[in-house]
C-alpha cells in the first residue's frame, strides 16, 4: 500500500473554503506555541487582541481604518496574481499614490475650485499608482524583464522619494524641522464617518463588488482569467496577452494608488513618516488567503487589519511586541500553501487491489 | 588617492561579503530548480539570531552556528512546501520573507535583556574585527584585500570551491541535471526530491550566514530591517552572475562598491541629496536586470536553469 497524489479534474469547492479557515487556525496554534515558549499565555493574548480589534465600536473603527488600504491593495494584488504577474510592489504604488495626492492637495488648491481639490487629489493618486505599476508591466511585456524584482525595487525608490520630499522640498517651514509637509487645506480632506474611519470604506467595498462582476461577467475578466490560467489556450483564442497584462496591472496599481491617496487625505492630512507601514506586503497575504477573489478579499482585509490593531493593543496592554500581529499574519501562508495541494490534488491510497483494477 | 582607493576597496569588500554568501547560496538553490524568494526574511533571521547569541554568549562561532541553523529551519519550510507539497514557489518564498521579517522584528523586541525593555536594539556585542595578514596587508591598494575579517577570508575560499564543486564533481553534475531536466535526471537514477532538498537547505544556510555577517561585522548590532533589501538585490545578483558561482564576485563588488561610494560621499558632505544616493542600489538593480534580460534575448541563453520554479512530479508533464 502506498499514498499518491492524483490531480483533480476540477478544483475542489470544499477545499477552497476549508483551506483558508484551517490555515488561520493552524497559524493561531503555531503562534500560540511560540507565545508559550516566551512564557506568555496565548489565550489571554488572543482574547486581548480580539477585544482590542473588535471589542468596541471605537476599536472596530480603528480596525476599519487599517482594513481600507488592505482591501484596496489586496484586490489590486489579487488581480495581478490572477495573471501570474507577481506584483509585490503594492507598497510603492501606495506611497506614490500618496505622494501624488499630496502634490495636488498642497499646490493645486490655490487655483482649483474647492470642490474639485479632493477628487483631483484622489484621481492623481490613482494615476500615479497605475503608472508606478506600469513600469514593471511594460518591462515584462516588451522586454521580458522579471516583474517580481522590478516591482519590489520600485518600493524602495518610492519610499525614498517620499522621504526626500517630506524631509526636503516639501517640508513644513513652520514645522520646527519635524519631517512632514504642512497640513492639507480642509478642501482636500476625505470625510470620516466615525472615529478615523472614512468614506473610503464604502468605495473599497463597492469596488470589490464591481471587480467581482468584471472578473466573472465581462469579456475582459474572462481574458484575464484565461491568460493567467492557460496562456496557450488564450493565445489560440486570439487574446492579446501582453495588452491584457498591461491593462490589468495598471488597474492593479490604481487600486494601491487610491489606497495611498486615501491614507494622506483621510488619515494623516499631510505627507509624513508612517505612510509605508507594510500594507502593500500584507496585501499579498490578503490576496492569497482570499484565493484572489475580490469579495473574499474584503473580509480577509478586515481580519488582517484586526490582527494589526490587536497587535498594537497587546503591545500597550501586555508589553508584547506589536510585531505579534505580523508574526501571526506571516504564519498563515504556510499552512495555506501546504493546503493548496489538496485543492488541486486528491490523496489516493494505492493497495494491491486498486492496482489490479487499473490493470 | 591611493589611500582613497584602498579605503573604497576595503568598504566594498566588507559590504560585499554578505552579498557573496547569499548569492552563492541562492545560486545553488536555483540550480536545483527551486526558486527561493525568502532571502530577505532568512537574512534578517540570520542576523537577529546571530546577534542575540553573541550578545549572551560572546561566542562568534556559536553565533554563526545558530544563524546557520535558522537558515536550515526556514529553508526547510520552503523546501517542504515547494518540493513535497508542490506549492507555488513564488508565494512560498514571499511568505518566508513576510514571516521572517515580522518574526525577526518580534525577536528584536523580545530577546533583549530586561534592563533594555527586552529590546535588542542599541546593544553592543562581540564582533568580527579585521585580521591583518603580514606583508600582504602592506601592499598599496590591494592590501585592503588582506585586512578583512575572517568571514571575508572564507569568501575567498568559498568562491573557487563552489565553482569547482558545481562544474568539476559528479555531485555538481547531478545538481545541474536536476535543475535543467528533472525528468532526465530521474531516468538517470538521481533522486530529484532529495537533491532539491539538499541544495535548498544548503543555500538557506549560506544566506543566513550572509545575514549574520551584517549583524556581527558590517553593522554590528541589531536594527529592524538591517538588510535594507539586500535579500532582494541578491536575487538580481544571481541573474547577474548567470548562475555561475565564480561570477558572484562581480555583482557583489558592484553593489558593495555602490555602498562604499555612498559612504564616502556622505562622509565628505556632498550636494547630491541623500535619498537620491540611497536609491542608487535599487535603481542599479533594475538597470542590471533589464540589461541581463536584453542580453539573454540576444544570445538566447544566459544560464537560467530550465526547470527553475517548476515543481516536479513523476509521470506528469
């Protein structure tokens, strides 16, 4: 008797839902073991993380604040991953979006009518994110340059550009040398609805739904799925894969750029340290755990945001490092990846009798 | 002038050492057909574990061993996921980096002594110091080659050894066969999975050593993100060296050289803005990648293993 893996004809529906759930539980257990090693009670830690993130409306609004950029970047990264285009540059695309929105908010508000400042800032953020993502996309399609490294390197370039601006050219002259631009005019503030939670939430949710419809009900969505899943067949059917990649990656970057524009116009109201705090990397976990489904990404984003806020809480309450939440997040993908074998393959036990049957 | 050249060469080698360890490690891993994008995470974990060990025991040797063990553990996870579980290697590597980055930062805030609020940041531990080789270290300019720490001297030996092993031994031939055509290697009686496990783990060990060099010699101590993207630059360096260990030196010298020049310029107070200067390594990486890819399309073959990042399953095409 021996065990073999047999490729499934179709992806298992049950496994698609089960694998992320089980993976999350496994990551809780693994991190729990780690906590015990560090002489900390995992149950108390987890419950205070949970209370910290979801325990009250005020705490929950903070979770939503972090969920919004994760939703947007998660949907964007998920779209790129569908094409097997490994865009790990969401962080830089977000920062560049934030920089562009800041530019509008600081320098265009003098001559734009007030009601146009905010929409223009967000629009410029979207365009900047798209263009920043466009660099690896063009290099990939026209020169076959590896997109993983290019998109990642551009993160550093974007972050350093932003730093150069808020430490240098754009620094607030009245800020006593504090690194950051001056406060945006009120006309560039994205409205908040409760605590720091802002209307970007509704836009993100709406875009998640729209993205799902586009992917599942339009010709372009079909072409994206096809080009990623089976490029040879897509080519035979007359799909221009290069064009599909470029349009999809521009959209992918646009999502992250929008996230960056929201961060500066709704949260900080200026460009300063703390824009690049890893949302673009967590987006990879969001996208993969949501199995690249934009609607699922919305929910996973809230969960991941909860881990971040919970991590901050246990730092304040129990003196544990805030990186706790990030460790938990990092652990999730391991069981997830191991489990993906079961969505594509089934375990088969070969005994003598099955062998004879096959013969 | 000579003094300036010597100092640039000295800093280049010091900065290049960690890159060379990691580049050779990843070359071996990729040659077996496994792409490991977890370098950044493994280097950070190597750096933090090495520094914590040296802080408490004072033993540099033990610190290196602990870092290597960390590399073994993390690369085993990647090997298990990508070889046994046939997971997507890009995502598996990314998750090693995400986990390693987060966990290293966690440990940096947890492993320290109580007096420092459990932080490792800001502590001083034992470190590798340059060892002068008599006579040779007195040479003009080139003397810098012989006034380095032990880890750099080991690099001088590892580069030819890694080249010899890969191209002149049976085991090296098997390794290349597995990366080029696992089907053929399997038919030749080579255990594909075993070879891939061995070199993924060996590679991870070297990568973590590269990380340890950062916290024990190049920038002694621990800070979050001490690697500053070196793990990713190394992945580009593997392409730059065309998967040949003997060429790993050039990429490392190029990037070590950029570091050295940044160092000098910043020390002398330049008019070039600091952020622009700091961007240089990342922009050069992109330029190098574009150039290498362009050369590949011209010459058809740069040396990427044929079966890189393709999971192997018997009887499946």
